[in-house]
C-alpha cells in the first residue's frame, strides 16, 4: 500500500516554554513506524528557546508544522492545533511527554479492524525528568462501566489515545476556560459521543517533573470542580463522587510526600483537613469507603 492510500494522522503538540523537552517529544513522533503523519506544534507564546528548537525541526522534516500564537493556555493551544491539522485521525502529545515508536501503527491497526470504534486508548509508563522508568500504568477498567469509571478518575492521560476526527468534530473544542482538568472534561464528552476501545500495551510515557500543575492542589481542585459542574448536576451523587475522588487522590499524594511516620502524617492538620473535606464534599461515609476501595483495588 502506498503512503498516498494510508490515512493521515495528525499529532497535536501544544508547547509553552518547553524547549528542553521538545526534542524528546518530537523525535518520538518523527521516529514512528507509521510514516504518514504530520506534527502540528503550537508555540503558545513561549519566552524560552522553543521557537528556535521548532525552527530547526521544521527545517529538517517537512512533516513538522509550527503555529505561533500569544499565550492563550493549553486548551486553546490544542484547539489551534486541531484547526490547523489535516489528519483523519488525531493524537495529542504534551511537549514534555513521549510516545512509543509503534504507538500510531498499532492503534491505527486496531481502529481499522474495528470501524465502529471512535477512539482507542492504551496503557502508559511514568518516567522521571530524564525519562527513566518509574512505573508501568495498566489502564484496564474491570469493575465498572467506562462511563461510571469516569466519575472517579480521568481514565487515561491525554497522550494515550488515537481518535477519529469525526469524534473530535462531534464533541467540539477543549474548553479554554479550564486551565486544568480540560482533558477529563474532553474525554467525558467524547465518551458520551462515541465508542471507546482498549488496546493493551505501554505505548506512551508521562514525564514527571517539578513544574507540573497537578502539584498545585487548590488550583487543580478549582478546575476539577468546574469540569464536574459542566458534566454533572451539582446536587448529584456523580458530582460529589468526582470531587471526592480528586480529594482522595490529593490525600494519597500528600501521604507519599510526607517524611513523617504514617500516624504522624494522618494527624497533621493538612492531611486531616483533606480527609474531612472529602467527607464533607461526598456527604456519605459509604461513598467515601467506595472511593477508597476503588483507588486501592482498581475500577
């Protein structure tokens, strides 16, 4: 089959002050075993050397398209990239993450074998700042229907899936008002509008480093609350469980970061306050225990 007959895949890469990470991200795309792709990088008002890095990649490979805009935020940058892309299929990759060389080829083959599926997602790895493996994350949802699992967690990170443009057209843009949790909101809308498939395998890498926004707990909670309010009634059990799950995740993050003993940590005002806040938000001890069990044993 000639490349002209292969479907075009567009990989959308928003970038803000990511000059040190961009080469890893772009090389992981350009090194794909599937050749018929384009990379649309949106330089979202970077003030570092991102523009120079992108100019070098653009000069070396005609598949790289660069769009420059003022700093409008991550969701708007993705939307700009989608609008500038030509592919029948879309993948999203943040500038600090990478993908496996066979990701697109393997996920595209799955979609070709399952024409009824609009989006396929796969497992991923977590790595440190230098891309040394930290953990392998298996996404498989076993105990709950996918739509219910989305109440408790953002099932997969943004670089995990490959989706058909027809699904992106149905759900519309990433919400530019959400400075965080915009992908959770987006996948919730995608899940309602299309059919998801799961392809096992570790096909992307989420890089952990010190500047990521999820470490700002109040910032994340604010925008998770906005995403929950968009998708569920504020008086609903689903809304309360979604916020409770965010607080439980934050509680777990704080526990892992403490240098005190477990008992001392549990008695600290910060952790105790997070636990009580979760109970107050969820308004049900039974639901709190369910969230705790789900995070410990999987969904």
